[in-house]
C-alpha cells in the first residue's frame, strides 16, 4: 500500500505546487472562461486550462512509480506495458484536442472524430474492451462485433459524461476523485498493481486540483481536464469489468502477482463487477442518460447545451455550489455502498435494487422544486 500512497501524494503535490504558477500564466495570457452564455453560472473571469496540470500530474506520477517490481509473470508484464503504451498515446491525443477546445474552440464533429479514433485504438489495438455481461440478466459472452460496439459506445459515453457534468465548481473533479479512489482500492485488493497505480495517480491529482477548483473556483479544468479524466476512468472501468480471477492458486504465477488467492476479500470475489462499475459511475452516467432523453423528447439535439442537468436544478433550489457538489458526492457514495451491500445477491436483482436506489435519490431535487413551486402558487 505504501507504493500507492507514494503515487497518490506525488500527483497531489505536483498539482498543489504547480497550479499557482499556471493560474498566473492563464491570467497574463487571458485564457479565461467568458461568462456570456445564459447557461453560465459564473459572473467573473476564471482561467480554463486546469486540465493541463491534471494531465501532467497524473501521467508523471504513473510513469515515475510504475510498479515494474510487482509484475512477476511475463504475461502480466507484457499486458501492463501494452496498457501503459496505449493509455499514454490516447491520453496525448485527447489532451491536445481538449487544449485546442479550451483555447480556440473546435467543431463538435471534429471532437467526435477524435473520440472515435481514440476509442478504436483502445478497443482494436490495445484490446481494452468489454467481452461479457458476466451473468447480468443471464447474459455472458458477446460476439466480436458486439464487443467492439459496446466498448466503443462505453468509451464515448463515459468520456463525454465527464465533459457534461463539468458545470459546477468541484463537481467533475470530485466525482473523478471518488471514481479514482473506488477503482484504486478495488484493484489494490484484487492484486492488480498497474491499474491501482493509474487510479491513485488520477485521484491524487484531482484532490490537489480540488483545492483550486472547489467553490469559489480559482481555476477550471476545461475540456483538456474532463476528457483526460473520462479516458482514464473509462480504461479503469473496462479493465475492472474484464478482470478475471485465477481459477486456482496454481494460476497465480501466470496471471497475477504472488499472493494467496484465498485471501482475496469478499468484495472482490462476490460483487458483480458491472454493477460495481455502474455504481461508481452513477452520477455521470445517470445525468447524461437523463439529459439526452430529455432533450430528445423536446426535439432538441442531444448535444445542445442547456441548464437542465441535476446539478443545475440543485443550484436553482438554493443549494449553492458547495451544497450541490457535496450532496452529489454523498449520493454517489451511497450508491456505491448499496452495490457493495448487495454483493451476495443474484446480479440481476442486485442491479434492480441499486438502480431503484439511484433513481429515487436522483429525483429528490425535482420533487423539492415541485414542492416550492406549489407553495408559491398557494
């Protein structure tokens, strides 16, 4: 665990010590978020290039403390180097796309093309893809075309979900921090050092960034940050879903580091991996799905911008920036805890329970809005 703490605090201090200088540069070069649009909730100029430091700190800590010493099998070493190679390559692509959007803007179609290219690299070349539903609703192995389609769709949805929720001070960074810590501890308990290192490097950089991004924000992450977070979280999510326990202790030397397979905690061996991943990603996935359905029903483009996200509703009923993000953090953690609590239940029933809890919690701000409006009418 000491290695992961070192990774976490390396990324944290890189962000903490470097961000003040980045803010000064942004002010000198006038790299601000212009609060001109009606949907904007800020009335002051705030630098938008915080994603640069998130990207740099995450990559620096991950590369500096890459856990080669914990890779005892050739197959594990080969896969880990493969992951490192393609994660860095795709991160660079999305990072520069995000920087271009933050500084001069770009057409939505060009962004989509970049997403598809990155997704195809991860799915077809890096082989980071979903191959099975793992018993959820009785479904297991997918055909090859289904694996490619589902994996590419998952990547595009998750990355854009983090981009869409970046609308309130500290929201995207805080949800990314929760994802990083949840995935990091899961991979640590499962004995998967490379993915644990990646998760904790992301979590450390986001904790440092939150010091400057929590309300009142001094710095925004911009697209360069939200796209980088989305990519790392998506890779972690797919690797967790596809994580395979060795069939016996004899398989450990070929696939995992040398540890007692019988000592794996219950949360790793019993919990449905797809349900755990969806619970960790609850807020970005739920809010994105809800807003896409809402816009489609109203005849709007699903990619159009508006103020109908859950976090906007919380702001509108008087929660404020801090109250809004802390409430969403708490709900996301409750949904994760529910997924862990249902680990011994059949996956399909566990999914229904977790889904109902998540949906009910997500509807609370809309109920409060209706109550307030009703009181005004009276």
